[in-house]
C-alpha cells in the first residue's frame, strides 16, 4: 500500500520517467556526450548511468524501442524549462478586438469606428466588426450589409477580410486582419 503511494508521488513530479521507473525490456541508449550506445536492456543502461554517476531519463517514450539518455536529471530539467521560456518569449499573441455598429449609424460615427479599427489593426490585432440589429431593424438585415462592406473598403489599404459578413442570430459579423 505504501509502495503504491510513493510511485504516484514520483510520477506527479515530472512527466518523464527516470531510473527505476523505466520498465521497458529494451531501450536505445544515448550517452552523456550525445553518442549512440546502441540498444540494450534497461538494467544494463541503469548500470551504465550509475557508473557515470548520472540518471537514465526516457526522452522518447513513443519510439520503438524507447530512447533513453544518460544525463544529470536536475540539469536536464532546468535546460528544458529554460527552452520553454525562450519559446514563450518569441510567441506573438494576437487579440481579437470588436467594433460594434448599428444599422442606422451616421457617417461621422462610422469614420470614428473605422479609425479605431485601423489603430487595432496596426498593433497587429484582428478586428471583429459586428453589426447589431434590434426590433424592427431585423426586417432589413440584407439592406444593411453595405455598412460592413464600407468598413472593409475604407480599411482595404491595411486590412483584408478574413471572414466575409455572416448573419448569426441578431447580428452580422465580419473579421479583418492586417495585410501581410
């Protein structure tokens, strides 16, 4: 009963299997310098790792046979987390900003909304333009599509329509993204 609990604790620390957790009959072993040591039993690989004073870490569990590497586990884990942080730094997060319009919008109000959309697009965000209909406006949905077309036309110098205007319930939406 107590042995089972210890195994659960070890597997929650990391998703990689190390040392005695590796129960495969045969494993492909990579040495500490990166050279191929060949395919051997997991016991032999453990002996090699112990002789070097290092850990045996299963780095590719889905391969046939699984690939294990002889490394210092603490150092290996540290390097992995550092690589993940570097990858996150290089990611560009794209937000979707929404601009809401109504069918009876005036030209100056429309120009203000277009300028806001232009600002969002130059920052690298996507823009969702929503035309909302209320009450009797629902009867004239088709004739109001020209408003979204006007927005797309005014922003055509810096933006391209990613998703064409589409009716969803009480609104009509269109997505714009920056030109590449």
